[in-house]
C-alpha cells in the first residue's frame, strides 16, 4: 500500500478543522528524465473524507497540486472522539485510507 | 609463564574485538554511506530564514545528504502554523519543499510545553521529539550525525 | 499479468458492474472530470465544470502570496462568503492545464479550502466558486521566481 498520510482533526466551537498531509510524487507528466523521455503523469485524482458515514469533503486533484499534497477544510457536525476517514485514489488506481480521531 | 602468556593473548584478543565492534557501531566517516547532518535551530525566525536557504544549498550541492532539523527554544517558532518572516512570507512552502526532498523537522516537546504551544498548531511536516537537546546528542553519538548550527 | 494490473482490472470491472446495475451513481464511477483537467483556458475549464461564464465577486476571499519563490509549492486558500457555495476550484491561467484542483462542498461543510499548487510561471490565479448554481471568480497575480512544473 502507498505511504500513509497524516491526518489531524481538531474541534472548536462546533467546527472541525481537518488538515491532511499526503505522500505522493504528483508527477506532472511534463518532466523529462536524463535520457530526454517524458516521465508519465502519476498523481492523486480524488480525495474524499467521511465522518459518521457522511461525506464531508471531496476533492479532485490535477497534476498541478504540489508534491506531497496538503489539504485543509472545515466542517460542522463532528464531535471530539468521532473519526474522520480520508481516502485518496490516484491515476494508477492505487489508493490509501487513513483516519484521525477528532481532538 | 605459559599461563600468563595465554591470559595476555586472550586479553589482547578481547581488546582487538571490542575495538572492531566500536568502529562498526558508529559508521566510519568518509568510508561510504550517506553523510548525515543534524541542524540545530534554537534562536528564532531570522535564524530559520537563513537555515531554509542553507538547507536548499546543502541539498543542491550534496543531494544524497540525510538532514534532520531539530528545533527547540525559539527555534520552534518557524514551525508554528501562520508564522511569518520579516518580509511577511510564511514558512509552509519552504518546509514542504524541503520535507519532500527528505529533510525531517523535529520539534522539542519540552519547549512546546514550556512555551504553551499546542502540538496541533505545528505544521503537518513537523514531528515532535521528547527533548530537543537529547535528540541532537543522540543523533551525533549513536547515529553518527554531523552537527551544524546555521 | 502482474498483481497490480490484475487489481486495477478487477476494481474497474466491479465498478462498471456496480454502475451498470445502479448500485453506485454514474458520478461516483467517473469521479475525475478529465475534460475540466484538460482545459487550456479559464473559459474551457468553467464550461467543462458546467458553467456558462463567470462573474467577478468580492465575496470570495483568496489568500495567496504576491511572490512565490518556489513555483513548485504555492500555498493558496479560498474562503467563500457567497451563500449556497457548493464548489470551489483553483485555476492557474498560464499552467499547461489551467485547472489545478476542484473541491465539492457538501451541506454542513464550511466554504473554505487550503492547499498548495504548482505554478510554471508568473500567472493570474483564479479562485472560482459555484454558488446558487452560478460561477463567480476572484483572482490575483502571483509572481513566480522559480517555475515549478518541470520540463
């Protein structure tokens, strides 16, 4: 499985702040290798986050998102102790799911 | 006489063995393997700004170097979310780029407690270690890291 | 056939079957808007996102540096104060492909997102927001001293 992402979720005043740091090359498909050949695009395409069975965020990434993508969003309806689950899928079909407990 | 000789040889052999073992425990410098360096950041934002440039230059010149940054005291300031330098720039981009290039950022837990900085206010790239000074000593003594203070 | 390829084929087959039998929505099966990510201009992208045009809005707060020293990592954050915000997109006009990322804001989620994008060169960057079925934009020029797309 791909390298784990770091997920942090903190609740304040009813709003859960989620920060995610993913590990992925995010190869644009524009770079050339030493022999001058184009390195094929390899990047996360979708990121989804769930809390208590409900989707709380969805992102579609193109290759222009930076390497080791960072993503932050906020939602209402989560309480301390609930889990936030994040999943990404890349253009090779690889996926990664990690979770954090809301603190 | 013979017994003394045997005892002496055994002692010499033992010394020889332990010397060899010690040499193998800390990887010998200049004998192959990656150069490892620990950067100490403990002075504040201005030092951190200089260090970001030092780190970039370091990796440009020697891309294979394993670098760990240990921040304690005022050195953790640049790792706090929203921190800005004198020109108003945030550190997240620089830390992200260096992190993607393999640099590790470790913040001292004792500092966070003493200065009342919540762990969840640190940049996601930062890891927390129990004590910065202990970490710096350990990296040098046990893991053969070279010490650098920008 | 290696195991990874087998896994991808298996997943694709299962997804297609699920879509065909209506178990999951078409939208979920085709999750990535290729047309939008192939767009080479702001208008191309907005069209592919289902919009007919954009209107400038002061209700979109777009936080990004004026100068990015490293084009490979440019932090951007968008907060929309438009009511009924359902989608936020980040477009970099001069990038090889204009759309960098697209975010769906379900009910109950704040109309806010923060991420980091690559910029190939100095360019106008747009924060596009779909609110109440209409697309709005805010933009700023970000100067890049070291381009970050590669090549």
